[in-house]
C-alpha cells in the first residue's frame, strides 16, 4: 500500500460525521441534496433501498478490483468467468436491501449484461496496463485548501509509466460519454491530482496523467478512455466550490432538494417524507 500524507484533522467535522476528511462523494452528495447528505453522513441511517444501477456499478467495480489486485500480486490474469463470479458475489452483498429496478431490468438481464461488459473489458487494452501498478482502490489524503479538512481520494488504479503517474477512475454509464459528461466529472480527477502530488514527487516529480475509463452498459458494451487535461482555472473553481460546500456543512444548512433525478433512486424516501426540518 502507498503511504499517504496526513494534514491536521478538523475537529468540527470529526465530531459531526466521525470523519476528519472530506471525500468527493460527500461533497457531491451535499450539492445534490443536503438532506440526503445529513441522512448519510450525520445520521448514518441504514439505506431503505438501493437502485439497481448503483448496485450494478458497485459490483462491476468489485470485479475490476479483483482483476487489478491479481495483477498487482503477480498472479495470472483472471478470466471473464472469474470476473463474473466476483461481480455476482459483490452483487449479493449490494442487494441485501430492497432493490429498485428500472423498467425492463431484471436480475437475469443485469447479470447477462455484466458478463458481456466484463468480457469486453478483459479483451480490451485497459485490462493490462502499460506500466507498473502501484495501487488498486488506493486511499490518499492531503489538505488541498488551507483551513479545510484533508481531501480523501480513493483512486481506482494508480500506474507508473516511464513518463507519467497515471490516476485512473472507472465508471459505468448507460451510453458513451460526451464531452459534456467528461467536463462535468473532471473536477473529481483534478482534486485527486492535488492529493497525489506528493506521490508523484517521490518518483522524481513525474507528470500526473488523469484518465476516466468508461464501461458502457449497452447491448454491445464499449470501453473508452477519456483523458482530463490539467486546467488551473478549473481546479481553482473546484477548490472554491469545495470551500463553499464546507462552509454550508459547517453552518448546518440542510434541506431537501427534490427532483426526478435526485428522488428516483434515493435510498431514504421514507425518512425524507417524515422530515420536518
């Protein structure tokens, strides 16, 4: 495992959430719905349900983790059938709660989709990284904004090549990503870049390369790479957003933000309806 630099803890955050850091998921959860953030991170409520798409994505990630951990350990490359077993095991853990399926989705159809998706991945160049694997599902943390807690980055794959340190994040999507999808998600990897800078310095100040690898959940799955170029202005905006979100969290600004997108797969529908402010 890679050692991570630690900055000073933030007592106020630790006392309210039990965490002395901020994660990208925590911040985006607050942006989408502050009440969901409260239920998840302050109240630590059990999920009432899970969306099938979320469970599917988590199980695919577990299969990819199995694949890359085998490579990291110097073992033989897992077969698509072995990856599917890893998916099914993770799926069973995910669906311990009631599952909300989209129209036309079933357990069988999703497992068949997983088989096609993982076979496509295993046959792609992404399955054998060009370089040395340094970390799989690696957690790094660092203070990237003075006065705020550390940012925790959970990086799916870290690879060192001859000319770069590659931070790679895997996504599943219903359709192939557009430029707008990439721009919307870029802030995640820009933050991760800042967190990983001390690691790059350990390897002779290697340039950091940022990549999303998107596995498309279509009848004929695809695996595409989307590179994120470093943009200091975009990073600055992301840092300012993070600071404002942190201030709102600290001030206790919590309210529901209902929308078709937010509510359709929210894990807390009953708690939300019962909320009285």
